[in-house]
C-alpha cells in the first residue's frame, strides 16, 4: 500500500476563508489594541476575533452603501444626459 505523503493543496475557498480570517484577526487586534491603549484592560483578548469579524462586516456594509449611492448617482447622470440630448434635438429642430 502506497501512502501519499505530499500535502494537499488548499482549495480557493480554503484560501479565501483563511484570508478573511486573517484580515478579521488583524482588524480585531488593531481595535482592541487601540481601545486598550486608551483604557487599559477594558476589552478581553477573547473578543479579538468577534470584534474583527464585526468590523469586517461593517466595512462591507459601508462599501455596499457607497456603491449603491454611486450607482444611483450614475443613473441620475445618465438620465439627465438623455434629457439634455432630447432638449438639444428639440431646440435644433425649432431653430430650423
């Protein structure tokens, strides 16, 4: 019997989840470190991961809101552009 001794490569999903966990951990450490530098021992180190995940979700929600606002702004700009084109065509036709 031959045993495969080579480590298996992580799937893209494993890598993505590991990346998200790392980012959440860094955010949690930064937030807990900043708060604890102002008020020592206010937040336990046990809360680093939950705070980090919550901060990551907050960033995602804010970005989605910003992109939603930009999308709405783009619709208004495009709509205004079409209105101005129609006005220009009407003015050109009234002049001739």
